C-alpha cells in the first residue's frame, strides 16, 4: 500500500512546524513534501532588535537553513513557487525557483496544508518605495539600518499600520480587527524611542505611533494596552488613533485615510496583510482570500485541506505564536486520520492566546499573554523587563539550535518565568 502523501505549502513558522510535527505524530506512515519559494526560514520577530539594539544586518543572523532539518526528518523539500491548486483533483502546481525558466510541475496530494502566510502589501501604499521604511524582512530591515546611520537627520518619526481587510466569514470564531498585527508597531515605538535617546536625544519627543483602529493592539487585552500607552505617553510618545488607514507617504510626512496628516522625516509602517492573489476566488477561501477552517484547522467542506498560521482566516491577529499552535493542530488531525493519534488527543482545539515578547530597546522587553480577544479573562503584562528581553533572545537561539523544534517545555517555561517576574 502506498503511504498517504501530505503536501505542506510554505515553510516558515507554520509550514516548518506542521511538517515536523506531522513526522513526530505520524511517524513514517506518511510521505511529506514541503514547497517554499526560498530555502531558509526568515525569523521575523527579532529583526527590529538586530537593527536597533545590535546594529547588525539582519540577513546575516535571521535566516535559518530549512533543507537540512527537513532532510533529517525524511521530508522532501521542493524550492518552488506555488502557482495554482485544484481541490477536486487534489493537485498543486508549482514552478521550481532555483533558476529562472523552469517548467511547471504538478503534484498530487492526499492532504494539503496551506501555510503560505500572506502578502504584505507595501505596493498598495502610495509613496512607500520612495519614502517608507519597515522591518518585516531582512531587505527592508537592512535598508532602515543604513538609512538611520547614513541619512536620518533627527526629524519627526511616525510608526503604525495600514487598515487590515479581514474576511467576514469567521466572525463567529474571531472578532474583526482593524490591523493585522500591531505588536510590531508597539515594539518599534519603544525600541525606536530608546534608539533616538542614544543617537538623537533631542528628537525623542517627536515620535508618534498611530493605528487605523479605535485602540492600538486591541487584541492584546485592553488593560495591557492602556498600561503600555501610559508608559509611552510618560516617555513623550504621541498617539493618534482612528486614522482608518494610510493614504500616502510623501517626503514631508504621512497622509491618513481620515483626511488628517503628520509631518515626518522617518515613516516606519506596516501594511495590510493580504492573501496571495492566486488564492482569491478559490473554493476554500473566505470573502478576502484567507483559507477557511474550523478550529481544528480543517476546511469545513474539503476535509483533506488544512491551513495554519497567517494564511488561515481564523488566525487573527497574524502572530507567530498562533502559527505554532495551529500548525500543531493541523498535524494532529492528519496523524489522527492515518490512525497514529487518538481522536481524544487530536481533537482538543488549540487555546488561542495573544502571546508576545516585544523588544523595548536598552535590552528590555514587554511580555503579553492575553486571551480576552477570544472571550477569555487572561490578561498579563510585564513591561520594561530585562528577563523578558533575555527570554526573547533565548527563544531565537533555542529555535535555531533545535532547528525549529523548540522543546515542548520551551514556551510554557518562558511564560511561567515571564509571569513570575
Ligand atoms: C516586524 C514583525 C515582528 C513580529 N514579531 C512577532 C513576535 O514577536 N511574536 C510573534 O508571535 N509574531 C510576530 N510577528 C508575526 C509573525 O512573523 C507571523 O505571524 C509569522 O511569520 C507567520 O508565519 P507563517 O509561517 O504563517 O507565515 P510566513 O512567515 O509569512 O511564511 C509563509 C511562507 O510561505 C512562503 N510562500 C508564500 N507564498 C508562496 C508561494 N506562492 N510559493 C511558495 N512559497 C510561498 C514564504 O516564502 C514563507 O516562507 C511579527 C511580524 C512582523 C512583521
């Protein structure tokens, strides 16, 4: 008998974890293939600290090889661009990306796991290429680092997000958010403030953080956010809410969708997290193009289609921690189907929590752990903590050392230590 063929699309946090967990839970009873256009994992969360705390090119430190870890688990890796898929024929079409000119290939699957993340739509922000900065990949991170040290003259700084267009078909499972992921603007605000104090002390009072919504990082717990905003205000940071989105960036500043504007020399922005164009209109997505799933991460109709991480409609905010737990859930479901995991274990839905360690500069960080966004009562915050910063750095080291397989005790122990500070 041939083994079920599992194809995992994407190999960053969600895809790598799904493939590794699947091998762990299902053993060698399944064939696993992973497809990603690049052959390394981009460790996004620590890019800000690489630039602002260590003044390092993040491309040198934030890429982790995925070819060897996957090979060690007998997982086939294809470096290719996923182009289309057909859920009735159970096929995926991709084109190898190592050299241009490669021919399209088609792969049959028994199960497919969508872990393709999203498309960060900087190209939808007028003026971004000329006047914008960001930290969501190593290219932009390095560009910001060069700008700060070579061009920045100490003028006003704005940091914030564009409006997020969340699909409406999972409203019964997760609330509607105005921004996809506002941990990064909050952490950039504190760490940029620390950087300004060191390099341009007179400019530290000219930093504004903005949000398209009523409250920044509303998913992190309203009491947590009030406490962080109070700290920021006491440090001289200005706050602008309800801007409804970014209209355009100019040499002079930023214009918002609500008609207001701010003067700024440095504009650090986060875009709309959009689904990939080829996902839109397919039978498995919501009204925006995010993959529809229930809380077991399976499509309600196509039960052999699963999704995890940022690509999944129920994952809001778009957060690495949620990528980790939804990948685990998807792997458990497939392992259950092939008879390797007890349904009583495999069907326990993941507990969604906004869990985040954010850099605040000067080797301090905040720790947020809250499930109020999902209707719970958990709301923890530790801010300005050296231990939280140590944990953030240790997590990255642990992740690289164990090639993505962070020991089971890693996150609970980090949470315990952070909450006991
Ligand atoms: C600046 C910043 C800081 C952050 N900090 C934190 C933090 O502190 N904690 C936290 O929990 N989260 C944080 N996040 C969020 C976190 O980075 C994301 O939630 C996480 O990366 C999602 O993982 P993913 O695997 O679902 O998607 P992605 O990381 O987007 O990975 C998607 C993968 O799919 C591949 N891919 C996409 N399209 C194709 C295609 N057509 N063909 C082949 N391959 C394709 C990509 O190459 C990529 O490898 C931060 C985000 C940003 C921008």
